[in-house]
């Protein structure tokens, strides 16, 4: 290979590595909070959630659930970071700092904690990634830190007030 081609290839690789390093550095600067979801109400549900406040605005929410009944289940941020009750009731109601009606995550008027539904596969696992313009990780009125994420028994119908008729709490995790 000619030396100028080799130099161009090495230079291109160095630039790509430098850009990848900057992207990693930027991601490390974005505030994160995490929750470990534990079984409630006699279920076997477990999982985790990661909240990343993006430098470009909004918060990315990634949830992974395991050992859950297959089908559609409601997923919400609840107002209190207390999952000590066997049925998860200490987590309180949906996180709603703006006093809005319950709705789906794409509606303008909704609870900040309305994440909608997560689809659980036949093997009992499911994943949800959603970006919210109403949640933050940094301190403030819309911060998820010190709240709970709750995995519900049934699908959220996205309309029934104030809970979406999602049923019992099968999983709960404190967001730290």
C-alpha cells in the first residue's frame, strides 16, 4: 500500500477514535439515575430502569423487565420512593407535579409519570425505551430521583382517571 494511502487510513482511524471518545465523554457527563425493580403482590417480576437526562433536552428512560406475565402492562413513575410495602402501595400515586390528567406518554396534557405500556414477551421479558420531555434527573420539581417506578398488573387504558385502570403493582423500584 502506498505510504500516503496508509497515512490517510491511519489519520481517518485516529479521527474516528477521537470522535468516539468525545461521544463517550459526553454521555458520561449526562446525569443518570437507576432503579432495581423488585417483586410485589406475590409476583416474580424483577427488572431495572435507567434514566439519562440528555444534554439536548429531555430524559431517556430505558426499562428492562423479567419474570413477568406475558402481555401488555402499565408502567409509571410514582410520587414516593418507598417500595417497602408488600403490594408497593407506599409508592403513592402517579408522579404528577403539574396536576394534569392521566393520559398516554404522547399526549401534551399528562402526568409526568405516565410512561404508557410495556409489552412482555412469552418468555416473561420486555423492554421499553422512551424519551420524556417532562422528567429530569437533576434536582427540581420534575426530578425522578427519590421516586419509584411501578410495573402494573394490567395494561394502562391511557384514559381512566387517575390511574389508567392498570391494576395492582407487580413490581416496584426506588429511583436513585
